[in-house]
C-alpha cells in the first residue's frame, strides 16, 4: 500500500548507528518534507507518455519471526545464519514477511529470495558486520556479496520503519579535501593507510588494493517486482540502492543516506531497468542523489535498456546531483518523468553527463516542477565530456571513440532555482550536439546565467535568469 504522509529525512533513525571512532558523524537536515502534492497513481496517469503499470510484489500474508530462528538482537552476536534460515523457510513456504523486531541485529550479507518481504519493525537496526571475511565472493567475476543482494528472484521487498546500516566506513576511501582538519586527524588516528601523496585514506591496505571490488549496499540483479518502502538505508560501501536489469521497481517513502564525503556513495542508481517509480523518497548522498544508468542493454535488443521511469515528490539534500542521468548511457534511455522534487545544497541540480565510450541515445525526458536552492555549481548541466576517475587514479587519454552520447528531446519546465554558480550549462560534441532541448517557465538566480557549446535547437519560453528574459543561449 502506498503511504501518503509527511516524512523526515532519517532523523532519529539515522542517529541509531554509533558514531565512527575518531571523527564526527554528520547529521541530516532536520527539515520536514511537505506532503506530496499528489498520490503516486496521479503521476502515473499524468505522465507525458503511456506509462505502463508497475507491478507490485506478490507476497502472502504470512509472518516468520527472526527470533524463532535463533537470532539475538544484542548487537554482539552474528545472526547471518538466522537471517538465511528465516528467509529460506519463508520462501519455501510460498512467501511472506520475515519480521525483524526492535533491536540491533549484527549480521553478514543477507540474500533475499522470491516472495519474501524483509520487514523491519520500528526500532530495528540491521548492522552489517565490519568483518569483510564474512562477505563471500559470488560467481566467477570476483564480485563481493553486497550486504543485501538478490539474483534472479521475483516478488521481493524491504519494508518497515527500521534501519539497515552497511558499515560503509570500513570499506570506503576518503579524500582529505572532503574533511575538516579535525576529522582528517581523527580518521588517521583510527588506523588505516594513506596514499603516497597522503591525500587519500583507506580503512586498510586490503581496501586500497581491492577498491574496485567494493560492494554496493542493496544490489538486485535480474529481479522482478521489487518494493522498498519506509525503511532507512544508510552508510553504504558504495552505491546505496543499485538494481540492475530489473523490472517493476517501487521505492516508496524510503530514506537513503550516505555521508557527503562517501566516495562513490550514490544514493539511488537505477541501471538498465524498466517500469520504475521512485516516490516521496529522501536522499542525502556522497555522490549522485537519484541517478539513471543504462549499460548492458545488449546489441541485439533495439529497445532502450532503461525506460518508463517516474521520479516524483522526492527531496535530495547533499549530493553531486539532485536528479542525474549517466554517465553510463550506452544502453539507451527513453520515457523518464521527473516531477515535484526539491533539491537543497546539491553540487548540481539537474545533471546529465556522459562521454565517448559510454554514451548512447537518451531522449524523451520530461522534467517539471523542480525547486532548487543553494546549488553549488550548475542548476542545469549537460556534459558530454564527463571524466570519472576513481580515488587515487589518473585521467586516461585513450578514450574509445565509439558509443557516442546523444542527448535530445528533453522537456524541462516549471523550474525554480534560488542560488547557483551557473544557471544553465550545455556542452555537446562537435559530431553530436545536444539538441531539441525545451525550457519553459524557468526562474533562476545565479552568479552566471548561461554557457552553451555544440548545441542545436535549444528552445526557450518564459525563461528568466536574474530577472533577464532569454530567448536563446549564449555560446562560448
């Protein structure tokens, strides 16, 4: 059932996890989000394209209590076996809810199976272990198991008012430039190792040498009919929520939180999925807030790898971008509708990025009713020269020349931005300009109005930046 009520980003739930030794735990903004202006069905009905129905998980009304399988919520006992026994019994019986009562439930990775709802009651904290030896290697690609993962399953859910904490501080590198002097000193005092130039800290030498294997927190691959509702997902080793090649996904009133310095700490990354709704969620992240990706669509499949997505009534606080597309767009995207969202303090408001070697066709994107304030850089950014460099790595000059990014047919309307360094910046490629971009009813205040290069057919209607009306973008 989709709930409609006021939401507070994290607040008490985020304070349940203990502060990291040696530095201060950042606190989320205690800002009450307004009631969504419409229920989810309204956005589906009013999408500017024929949005297919998003199927909900089929989960029987049957409960399995975690403590009946020997679990102990004292925060000291590893409960991995109890979680897996309860989930296996639930799935084998045809499905139901695995109830996690109030308490601190220390565990290794949790594998979700078909027809199972992992339900966290109020006051429940699932704390994933700091012991990395508890995370097995999956398959033949040396993929480390995510704290929560599911592969090839259907009808799965994570619901309730509890918290899942991914122990991300034991996995992630931290850049000195992102911390205060006191935080940096405390981080070094806690242990770990530094890069040769002393600008990047890793929790251990093992993490430094194997950073490319750092897991996502909640990762679903090739799964169908997924629900994430009410819960707080926080402190991830990498991206917080990462479904890939999945169908029929609903995020409803979920709270997503990573420290703002969390390297690669994206909030919600939807990758090559179809029929997705993200409704009334709050995000504060160390990288992109709500992001669309589309790698791996398959060369024999003419349809876009990612399509039919609605993002509505969401709030994003700190993040590299509030709503983001890319950088991986090579699978193609179409039919994305973003409406009635609020971005406060993000580096960029609307961020569309890709580059040669990662690009594909992204079109029929509809964004309206966005309120932004205190945006650090651009309010709206199109960037086809995006460079993604891992912590400690250097830029490469051997960029592939295939997979050209193509951004076209974007409809951006009813945008309000109170403060940004640059209002609108568009950079296309000489061989593939950013084209057919429609701006309508825009009111922005920024240090610089506009920058545009390699564009074609940029349409302005009722666009005012710093009180000045614009009919076409400047070029540089």
